[in-house]
C-alpha cells in the first residue's frame, strides 16, 4: 500500500481502528470495529460520518461558464440557480458515460465533485473541452459526509444556519472557525450534509463531529450497501462508457431544455444517440432493481436468466440489504423483462436463485425537500 494516496483523515482512520484497503488509488477504511452491518444500521437509525476526501473537487471559472459546461454535460446547467446543486453526467461521442458528478452554481464560478477513479481524466476532459477561455482548478480540500436521520440534530449544534438548507442546496458557513462549503445531499438515501473543508482542518472537524453522541465513523463497506439500497449508481460498475443514460435509467439526468423539443437541444457529446434513445425507446437493455427471494446475496457479475434458462442480463452491484432484510441488487436486463414484478434467476456458484425485478430505491429516501 506504500504507493497509495492518503486523505487528510488517514490518522483519524488509524486512531479509530479503521481496516484499510486500496480503493481508487487511496488507502481507505472499509470498516471500523463496529463492523459493516452495524455501521449500515447506525447510519439508517442515527448518524454516520464518511470520509469522501478521495473524490475530486474542481472549480470552473470563466465568462458564461454555465453555457460552456452545457457543451460537455446533458443537464440543464444554465437553469441551475445560484446555491443549487444538480446531478449530471459526462458523456462521450457514442453516448456512453465517462463519469457522473455533482455540479454547483457558486455564483461567479461552478463547483464540481467528481469520482475519485475518474478525476484525472475528468479534469483533462474539462480543460480540453472548455478551452483556454476557462480555468479548471483542482482543489486540495477534504470532503466529509454526515448522513442519517439525526444528521440535522448534530449539525444544528455546530452550524445551525446550515440546517436551513434543503435537498440539493449548497452554501458556505463556518464551524468552530473553520470555513466550510456545505450541501444538503449524500450517497446513502438518508438526510444529511456533504462538507467540503480545507485539508489542514479536515482531521479537526472529523474528530469534532465524532464527539457528538449520535455520530460514528463509517467505512466503504456500509457506504456501498447504503447506496445500493438507495438505488444509486456506482461508476465503473452500474454505469460506464458502454452504457448510455437511457439504458442506465437516468433519463431524468438529461435536462428537459436539452432534449429535442427543449430550448437548447443537444450540443453535448453523444447527443444524437442519447436523444434518439429517449424518443424512440429502441435501446435493448435497461438498468433495473433486483430483490432476492432467499437470503444468499447475489454479487456483481452474476448472470441473469429467464424462466426458460435464456440469458437476459447481468448483475452490476449486489449485496444483502440490512434495512430491507433481503438480498438486493441492480443490473441490466433485456428491456422486455424490465417491468417490476417479473421473475428472473441469478446464477450463483452453479445454482439458479430466484429474484424479482423491483422498483428502486429499495428504501424510502429521507431527503429533506422542504
């Protein structure tokens, strides 16, 4: 692990008994002594603190930057109000997904959060695509996610003004004199906050948050099972350069003004492919949720079959869902099998395990929308 990067919370993880593993070029905690299942349950019932400092944080500066970003992203960026955040995608010329990301209108610039494994290529893609009229600045900042139904109570003690934010709003505050950028968002399906903090203050803030009785540090293992129950994609598994937003059931990430009948149709890489699929619905496969009928988890890579034993797709993420009490998964199936309630079988170690196509998310989201 000597060649792996460390986040500003490396000492924090060691001090809290984190079991470290390689992840996206970093040494990261997969779990703490509490264990993955209890960490998952604690986040659903109280409040978990996640280190997501490995993610890429980027500022984009320049005149008419929203219009420029729309040449690379299919979202409605021009219509994004100051202080609001939006999920978006980077696409290639064939309509495949290069990465998924968050975009914030920060006033005279935009703030982007991209995936750790993709951040170098994403920054290069932004610089090439936007050209010399725009400055793409990679930041050296920590990023913490405070997630769970008691996250607001914790935040209210440290930064009550941040509790006025609603889902997908973003603003700047101070916590104990530390300047922070806070969004009301997350990757667990729960209410919570993502907190961007100067790298040299990240450890101090993480330890301060963990002084609150509701808060426990949570590792990558529970982060994965939480996001899976919430029906959220993991880049490189559920979406990649071979999947389009339509196949991935992410049509909603293509802004209405960017569609054929919109105010600013197309203009982003792969627009012809993606907009054709939105209109014609002639794509061959679709991302779906899957609910197991037994207890055995169905993992990534398991092949899916119909009742006649014909291969119809593959699982891209899978685990046991502690909050739902069943194995949960997502994957791609031929569109004719994609309706919720349809029965399929997943092959696991030579056995065909029954599953049903299920609506996602598997849990009721706890987002504060107003």
